[in-house]
C-alpha cells in the first residue's frame, strides 16, 4: 500500500509532489468514508466540509481530481465544478449524490464533470473512477507540457520573454508581418535581431518561400556586390560562370541584411534602387532583372549619427525604416532572465543528455545582478558552459564564470546586492520582484520562477509577500 498524506484544506502541512484529490462533502461521516476509500491511492487527499474552503483550495493549489457532493448548503457541486474548471481546465471533477436524476446527471456532464456516481456506491467503483480521473489528468498535463515545449522550441523561434518590452516587440512583429513593407530592426549585438527577422518572415504571406540572411560585416567590400546581385560569366576577371545573387535566391521570400550599417555607400545606392522599383543588375549585365523580395535590415549602430557623419544615406534609411522594431537589451528586461535561462538550460541539457533539473537560487541571483553586455547570446553561452561543467543535477555557483562573480559596483546593477549566504532573503526578494514585474499574476510568476502555483502560494504566505502583488 502506498503512503498517503490526508489533511484538512485549512492545514498548512507541507505538500509533497503528488497529485492532489480534493474531497468536498458536508456530511462528516461520508467525508471520512471517502477519505478511507481513496487513501489507498498514490495521491495527497485533502478533505473539507465547507464549499468556500474548497474554492480557496482550488484557487491556490493545483488539484488533479475533485470529488464533490452535488447538494450542499450555500454552494452546490455544479458551482464547485465550474470554479474548478476555471482555475484549471484539466482538473477532473466527480459528482456524488443521493438524489440522482437524469437532468442533474446531464447538467453535470455538460458542465465538464468527468463522471457521476449515485449513493450508495461500491468503494471499489469510486476508487476505480478516481484512478481513471487521475490518469486522465496526468496524460492531459503531459500533453500540455509537450505542446508547450513544441511551441517554445518551434513556434517561438527563440523569442522568449514575458516583459512588457518583449510583448511590444511581439505586437510590432505581428503588425508588420501582415504588410509587405521594409522593416528596420535596431538593438545591441546579441539581442536576437535575426530571430525577430525570421519571425516576421514566418508570420507573413512569404513564409513558404526562402528566408535568406546576409551579414554585411562578414563579407569583404569587393565581393559584397557579387554576393547580393550575382554576376554574369566574364563580368570580371575570374567570373567563369553565371552566378545568381542572394536577391534572386530570395525571390518571393525575405532578404535579411544584418549589420546594414557596415555596407558601403556604393552598395547602399544600388540597394536603394532595388527598394524603389524591384530592379537590379548582375555584374557584367546591361539588362535589369526583377525580384519580388521583402527586405528586412538590422543594425547595432545609430544610423542617424552615421547619416550625420556621411556614412549612411538618408534616403536609404527612410526606405528601410517603414517600420522600426527596437529590441531592448537584456539588462532592461531582467524579468525575462529566469525564463530565458531555463529555456536555454532545457535545450542544452537535452543536447548533452544530462539530467539537469535547474539553476540554484545563488546562480539566479548572479544572473539577475549581471549587466549582460552580450545580451541573450551571452546568457545562452554562459548557461551552455555551466551545463557542460556541472556534475550535479542542479547548476550552482561552483561553475559560475568569473565575470559573474566579480565584485559588485555600487549603483552599477539594477538590483541591490543580497548576501549569498541569505538564501531565504534571496528567494523572498526574487519572488516579490517577479510578482511586481508580472503585476500580481501568480501563474505567470510561477512559470518565470520555475515552480508550480501551489509552491508559489505557500512561499508568498511564508514570506508574508501577499502585499507585494496588486
């Protein structure tokens, strides 16, 4: 027989990592009977005689199965059912009543009840129904996690973040993806400009055509033109065959020009012509060619300053900047750090075949204090390095890079230094900060912190943080 923890819902007993069964029954003898029947299951049984206490429990904890009486004073079983589904659509609710009618059964099932039992019932019958409901909940949760992982790794294209600034970036992406116009993406190195460009392409009508990327800083000036526009055989010394350029390769799709600030004035003039009428010349050709390409450009420099210095054409700047998307540096959206770090950790842990469960509180504190001059790219590299070096199931400060353990400069960090020995202070601090950043959204805060909602609820009570959320 599996061990079981039975408690009243008002109790503050520590919850173990077991699925929770909530019994809502105002008859004390029937409640005791239900607890006795279900205590053989590998689950935590919570019993309450008050419907309002049941609602409080459903709001604060993740409940897998609710077993509730249909007829109760003040709040009936249907209301408990609807509230349970509102809190967690996957919670399975089993109705029990001594006044069963066809109408009440139909109403319960239509409202989302998993099953409906009439008193008296056989103990084995109830146990079997609850076992099936637990299994249904487990499979639903696993399926949800798989879908979430697929969305995270496949549909987000690495654009991870819940901060208001990243929500704004997403809205800008959605807005410009619907229109076939040029886009200029600005931001420091490592913030994810190419990821944003890819997302624009994959959300546009051009998604079934090619996405072609060219880093203007990685190609020598003398071959940039041939790479972009192509050349004809004999167009210059060494041109022994016809070669289409990237514009032709991207025909019907999207051309991403990264670090456009490094392009020469000559190249800028030719690119401007293409943006104006869609025409271009291969090197060595006299007849123009046409291509239907959307141009998305990115820069890590201030193009306005470059224009003032005569290094960038004004007309090209305004042609590219039909819509501008600015990606903020990581130090200005620290609420995203934990989410990004966990995303990268899951990714690299899978690649390395390591069973790494997460980051310690001390590591998270160091991450939150660091200014991340290399932004998201730097964070990914740090997480990868630490995952490679760690020999434990949780990454701790023993593998923290030296640049993250250096002395803290007063005023140079967005948050105050907290003694690394005060783990409870660190934990309370980050929970409070995350609640403020998410405007009291506990579900989102729990996701960012990497804990479940019931754990977050207990820690809020433990540290008296309820006043931190609006």
